[in-house]
């Protein structure tokens, strides 16, 4: 199940892009699925349509509060090294609005590489 | 994500604990961040002040107000007094008896001021961004704005009205299509809230704060405003009333100064919190005597 989380004592190679993309896409689908309050009906198979160029805002219609939920899921899955809140706090608002899935994948991979 | 039941409402809470608290082992100060109404959520802090506060040694506590973000959306209970009661119950549930630092943006500042007046023993200091207290004048202004949104406009235009308000009055980024789309998404959440709850009928109908109540507020208060924001005149009046109050103005910014000038707001607030005389000392304050 958890293919990319570091194992205690070992120094595993950081996971490849495709693996992380698959995991992040699943988390995004979960966030959208959880958000019963929105008018959009996000189905579970949305994860399959998510690619590196998919934008969180324009393409997935994610609101900023959905990003908070995603951030919590990322930390839960990968551990505290992956800190989306801190990462996004360092970006300009325009960059956050235009955020792509690929940018999150790259952040996850670099954070995991730094920590290993 | 953490769910906390407070005052009968299921609240969404996010905490960013202090990173690298002081070596002397003192508890880091708790800073509770209260967001604005309608188009806002804790996300405005989670990607701005929250991480900066945590990095500076504060325990940043963020929550979605009832009806907002991912907190429950009850049909009733949207007066300022309800939000104050929610906050008191939330602090109890989180075992934060206080005194805590409160940061409130826009309507969140209105809640923070009301909370401080009614629970003075629980507040070490107040940072109020682009906001003012729930006075009678505030209620009249709010009522007029909401009448425009909910009575004189059809529902779909009410949504656009929020976008227009945000775009023209608040933001310095109007005209950027991607930004406008972002604001439209926020406006949709606001329209949903107004459609499904009594917030627009209730929010301005609670108890009003008097000048005497405000003049009795002992804790230090920092008012942070955008130079071209919405509350300049009210801030002057409020700062004259409050016994311990400073005003900081961020040049070139409007009502959404928190999100659009996050670094400056964060620096002002952290400096103020470190210098506040009461509450648990910040790790920074152990190193010297911040002025």
C-alpha cells in the first residue's frame, strides 16, 4: 500500500515521479470526495484523470480550504518532512492560484530526497 | 483533519505546532487565528501566517468558523455572540484556558474583539486586521451591505456581488482572469452559506459593544490596516478609545492585506506578540527585551 514512505533505519531512494503522482492523485480525489459541502459532484475516478499538468484551481475546481485538507493528507502519508503549508507560504498568491499537481509532486519528491 | 465539537457545532481545526520552541522549555504561546466571514476560511491563515508563526515558536491554532470551510453549517446561530461562544468552547475543548493571543481578520477581528470584551481573562493580546468591533454603526453598515446582496439581487447575482466587492474594494489584483476565477470559487462558497443558513439575517443582529466596554479592554491591541482598506476611520476612533492600542498601516494594500501582504502582516503581528507583557512568553522574548 504505502510504497514511498521511508522505512526506519533505512535510506530508501526517493520514490519516482509516477509513484508519487499516483499517490497524490488519490489523495486529491479523496479530498474532493470528502467535501460533501461543495456543489460539484467529485467522483472517486477523478484520480485517474489527474496528470502533472492538471491545475488544482481551474481544472479541479479546488477551493483553498481543499488545499488545507490535501496538506494534512500529504503530511499524514509522507510524514512531517512534506510540509505543504510551509511550501505554499513561500509562494506568491499568483503561483498558488496556478498550482499544478506536478508542482506538488516535485515538492514531495524533493522533500523526501532531502530527508533521506 | 481534526474535528472538534464546540458549542454543539462540529468544527474543523488545524494546528501548526511551534517548531524549535525555546531551549529553556517554556511553553510556546498559543496564537488563535480567526478568519473572516462569507468568502473566507482558515486557509487564509494556513498558507500565510500559520507556518510563519509556527516557525517563530508559536503554537498556531486555526479553525473554520461555523458555516465556513469544513466546519458544520447549522441553519441558525450566526450572531457575533454565537461566534464568541464557539471560540470559548473551542478553547475549552483544546485545553487552552489562556490567556491566548488572538488574531482576527475582517469579521474574525470583530469576533476577536467581542471575545476579548466578554472573556478578558482569556486574552493576552489582540491583533486585528482590517476590522473593528461590533458596534451599532458596524451593525448598520453590515445590514445595508447584506440587504444589497440578499434582497435586491437575484441569487446568482448575489454571488457576483461578492466577487465584485472582493475585486474592487479589497484586492489589488483585479483583472487577472485566473485570480478572478479563484475569487469566483470563493464566492460560490459564500452563496452556498447565504442560501442554506440564516447568516445574512442574523450576523448583524446580536448585542452591540459600547464605547464603555471597549474603553475597559485592558489587553494590548494591534490594528493592522491596508492603506486603502475599509476601516481606516473606524480604526482611528477605536484606537482613541482603547487603553493600549497601536495602529500599523501597510502601504499599497486594501482590505485583503492579510493574504496579499502576508509577510508584512506576519512580521508586525509576531513583533507585537513577542512584546506583549502577558501570556506565556514567546521564545523570542527570552533573548532580550523586544521593544
